[in-house]
C-alpha cells in the first residue's frame, strides 16, 4: 500500500473512532485536516478494497470501520 493510501485509511479509522460520523463526514474531516480535495480523498479510499482487499493490513484497518463504509 502506498504511503498516502495507508495514511488516509489510518486517518479514516482514527477520525471514525473519535467522532463516530458517517463516511462522507469522515472524508470531509480528513480531507480538510490534510488540505486535500474531498473528492480526491474519497477516490483514494474507495480504490483500496479492489487494490488491497486481500492484504492483512488493509483488512485489519477496514475491520475497525462500519460495514456501510464503501471502502
């Protein structure tokens, strides 16, 4: 997993744990905190499952998010 991809996934987990917000609000918060376009952040996060769905690290981080998060 590339550094940015990993950082955004970790940020999504941290943000969700802290705020308990839905996917769109989580994307907005982590984008704002990093000065990224929310559409870019969302695109990166949504590409992770197809790229890394079998990786242990992805599965471990993904398991910490709600099932309805589309990542």
